[in-house]
């Protein structure tokens, strides 16, 4: 942010004028369609001319585009996309030439170092300095060059260090012009501009922090598969070209293809050919070794999927996968799991798996004719495979160790700081969608960006930066988290914890313009936050408390969000409404309705229990809400002329165990005969509030036997050395969270004194024993030590150390883990004794890195039954140097 210099001799009035003039200049430079592009670089394309800028389009004319015919086919194809994008924005069609020398006042030159004679000549003639990009991975340079060659006055040069570097440079210009990467996948309209100017100077996004950044289409039936079958005849190359283009426009480079009944390399032989041409690196999922899909084994394999008894057949099968790969850019998954993504048999052992890997690498070397280490490979430490690693199994140093989350967005393991660096590095396999226990979640986005940021920040800081790949299910409706995941992978240092809301605003502006971006971003953030409290598939009438009014509050919050979303829908241009429905209104509408359905069922059951007269009325209302769910799905399928029909076919009501129901099922409601019903109705409970009058005093005040405090509302944060406390705004189930940075700092050997801690001022009404309930994000024991720990104390007592992970392991059937991920929280307790009534200081101490605090509740007895915990207590006067609510 610009801050004018302070000069005491200069009047304040002049300083204000100077600042205002600067802001006017800034506004004149900023494109009218949006703020800066989400998460990446500064804006350099504008509808207004600036000093030295290059005229891309003006006065009914556009600059011609030139590329060398010898460049990569993917670069030439992306150049055609730029041609189409300029037309989308200006309604003018620039020429694109690849077979003659450019001529003209101003031209656009596109090319890759070492592949484009046009670009190489500019370098040779010292017209273009490529020292910042040459030899680097996927780096682009956009620069205005004066008199680049005879017959040309000025050129806009889009140059890349390699194939994708050039492609990213092309698509960055498109995005800067106002073409959203989601223009096809979410029908985001393009705002028309009569003029386009590129600012003078050098524009580069630098080198990506994560080398391979991609998505995994998975769990794709019935939605994606049904849609693709109707629109393209199946999940084939006609569909995949849209996926490839999206990945590249988002500056990703890697894809695991759909594999439920699909085989990318076998279903359509053009799919791998086009992937390579576009510039997308292909792989196969964590349980499909040697670039062969599980479906290919079903089609061509024989005998059991068992290396001990069927070694030759498996080797031949895998060899063919590498032959099929040819020279296509790929990452080969190695190792072996059981058929169908199941654990291998119990008798499988480390020596067998090490032999499998050695044999696979031998096949790699033989089939490619070059050493195995020259073909990128990964070994996915997924589920029980991590146990093999933890028990000592090792693979060659050049193989990337793909570490995994627990399928619920909580990273299981990160490299130890003492481990020797690997040439293949480490990566992360992450999930926005999952099929498995404790329950599938496949329907809508339940992935708040603050939590993705916090977990992937851990991955980045601990050096797992070779591969980031995320399971995105059907791709839609994960548009926002996909954008964020890939933008963050490119440059984690550009998006701080406190920048996540601003990122969402920029993303909203990119899709819908700046005027409603703040409100839209808040709606996007809130619906994902609300959904993450408990994923829709896990909801039922018992989720929230009726008695405390918690259910009423949750439904009221959703309905307020829906009212805001509906109001914006009336204000935005008609051309944006298809995109708005897909990205904003539909998920809010669907989730508000679903929560109200279960709330109404809860009210119905309570009314029936009491024999209330409105029991049947509530049953009918619940049935209407259930029917409305189908109407909302139908409306989504009608959007954009039916373009997305089937994309919301996923069942989401009627789960009885982890697997999805084949059909939706109305939740059971109760009805009463007239004779058994009393005349009184059961009224919905009021919104949750602390019961009992709080006392007076400092800080947070006890009421109804407890004090509840949001983590962000500390009175004082005590830092020590390099360790500082960091707010994580909007992370968690209620307000926000707090953690300690840096996340690699060593554990505190003995918390206490002036070691890092947070202080909360509270006033208690009486002396005696109390319980501190500590609400923590469901972070796993990623350091693989004894478990992550924190400590708690009241006043000057010795801090009590508490372990988050006692009895908790990330395995299906482990009840503490299943509860933690289902409820999106870990709640730990500690017992304390307060010597006297009055004001006290509650202290939360850092012990291990990565512990994320969301809420603290001090209670004298049992807390009222609730899902989210008691709402925050009222506060009196602040205590200490800070203030309650310090942000």
C-alpha cells in the first residue's frame, strides 16, 4: 500500500492532495473490470492509455499476432486462444500469422526461447533481455520492445522459458484483458472494451514455487459422467480439451484423469495425444501404477492382482503402460495397492513392495531406453502405504514422495526437518471431495479457503513443493477452491493468512465485476464456512440443538445469506446470471434449503413428542422443502440452456452409512391424528443466547456457569524470539482462529513464564473447580512425533500440557478421528481450580507447531448440549495492554 512520506514542513492539506492525486493515477491505470488478478501479479492491461503503453486494440483496429511455425504446437494453439480472447473483449479479430516476417507499427510477437526464431533473433540482437527467464521452469515475460526488427516500430513480446512459460504468458494477457479462466466452465461473460493497452515495462509472474500443480477428476459418477455422456458421448478427448485449457488458464500443469469406469489412455487414443500437445503433464491416481488405469486391468489383465502369484502378467501389463506413454510428458505412479484402491493383503510386506518398485523402474528404463531417474515418478503414501514408509520402506531418491491428507483436508505427514533432501522432493495429495468413511462428501463445495491456506502453508513451509494435486470430484462446483489451490501453489508468499478474504474479493471481481465483489466474496466465504461445520451428507435433524436455539440460529444465518444472494442476483447484468447461479446463488439456495429441511424435521419430531397441533403442518412443510431440493437441482440443470444438465445429479439426502444412497430419500416425519393432538403449537426455539444474567467485571463475563471466548479475542498475545501469534481470519466453525508462526519453529520444551502464549481476561462468579474446553482445528500429527500439544493455565498456575492426538489416528473405525472430521473440530479438556471469584487470566500456551485454536470455554459444570459450543460470552471492560477483540 502506498503511504506518502511525512514532511513536517509540508502542510497536511498538501499531503492529502498528493495522496489523492496518486490514487487518481492508480485508478486511471487499473482496468475497469476488476482489481488485480487473483493471487498473482499486478495489473498491466488497461482500457486507458498510459505513458509508453502498447496499443493492443483501439479505434476499431487490433495489433496483429505473430508466432513462428516452428514453435510448440501447444504455443500456437494458445496463440489462437489469445486471438479469440481479443475478439471476445473487443469484438475485433486480430490476424495471427506464423509463416511470414511481421510488418507494421505495433505487433505482438509470441514465442519460446530455443523454439522461436523470432524470439531468439530478438535475444541475439540484444533487443530482449531474457536473463531473468532463460533456463527456468515455466517462466513468462511480457514486455514492450522498441524497434524490435526492421519494419516494426514497437512490439509486445510474449516470451517463455519453455512451452508452458509461453502459454502462461499468453493466458496471463487474456486474464488481464478480462477473460476469466472460467469463461467456458462457468459461463462467465466477458466485459466488452473498445480499447486495450499494455503498460510499458517488463511483466513476469516469476517461477512457480510448486513444480507440478494439478487436479484429479474423481468420484465422477453420476454427475460428471452423466453430463459428459450427454454432451460429448462420454469422458473423452472432446471433453478433456476443455479441462486441459482450464488447467493451463489457471496456471496448472498436471492432471489425474477420471477413473471410475474410465481409462484415459484407452477410451480415446486422442486424449493423451492432445494432453501432450496442449502442454498438460499426465499421471494416474495413487493406486494405478505405471500409467495404466484400473479399468485397463479389468479389460486386459488376467489372473489375480497379486505380484506374488501373477508377476509376469503384471509386468507385461505395466510395460505396455510405459510403451503407450512414449515421449508424452508424464509422471509415473509406482508402487502397488490392492485392486480397486483397497489395501494389499495382510501378508504383503516391505521387501515385496521394494521389489515391486525395483522391477517397475527396470521396466521404465527398458521401455524408455534411458535411466529410470530421467522419467519423473511418484510414490503415494496414501492410507496404509504411509505405514510401510513409517516402518522403513524406502524408494530411490529421485522418486517424489507424495504425502497425503486424511481425505478430509488434514495433512497426515510432512517431511521431518532432519531428513536429507531428496532429488525427487515431496508432494501433497489433497481432497476437496471424497468417497469413504465416515461419509462421502461429493455434492457441493465444503472447503473454506482459510483452512486450505493453513494446511497448504504447512506443506510449503515444510518443503513439500514438488507436486500438489487435489481431488476435485466432478470439477464443478469446486471452481473457487480450484482457483485458490492453483494460485497459491504458484506463489504461496503472495497470499498471506490475512489476504484470503481479499483474494476471494478479487476472484469475485474477476467473474462479476468490482461493484458487487465484496458482498459476493463474503457470501462465497460464508457458505463454504457453514458447509464445512458439517458436510451436507452428514446432516440430520439431530445435528444442531433445538433446545438452545442453535438450530434456529444456523437456519437464520443461511437464510440471511440466501436473501443477500438473491438481492445481488436482481442487481447484476442479465448476462452474468448463469455464472452467478452456478458459482454463488445455487449452492447458497441448496444448502439453506437443506438445513431448513432438517430443522423442520427436528421441529416436527419435537412437536409430535409433545402432541402439539402443528405437528402435521411441520411434516407438510418438511415435505415441501424436500420437493424444493429437487426443484433447485432442476433449475441448475436448466442454466445456460441446459449446458450443465446432470452436473447436480449427486444424491445427498438419505444417507444411512458412509456410502451414498442410490436415490434421495425424504427424512422420516411424524404425523398425529386430530384426536391425539393438543391445541398448542410448538414454536421454533429462539436464536441461541447465554442463559442467566452475567455478572460485571473485566474481560469476558461468566453467565449460566460458563465463559465462552472466540480465539481471536485475546487480551494480549505474548511473542518470544522468532515465534509470533498469527490470526487466521474466518478459519473454523464460528469466528476465526489463531496459531503461532513460524510453523517450523521448535517445540517449547517447558511452556511458562514469557514463552509464547495468549492471554484472555475472564471474570468468574465464584471460586472452585472449572473445566477448560479447548476447541481446535482437526489438525493431524503431521510431524509424526508423540502428537501435537498445547498447554493451558489460569493465572499463575503451572501450564497443563494437553495432547491433541491421544487415541486419535487417521483411520476409518477410529472413533476420535471420525468424530473430529465429521464435526470439523477437536475438543480437548483440562481441569483447573480457581481460588477466588473475580477477574482471572486464562492462558493458552504454544508447545508444538501447527496447533490452531478456534475457541475456549471455561465451565463450572456441564455445558448446554450444542454442536458449535456456547456462543461467545458478553464482555466487560478490557484488561491488559491489548483489547478484547484485538485483530
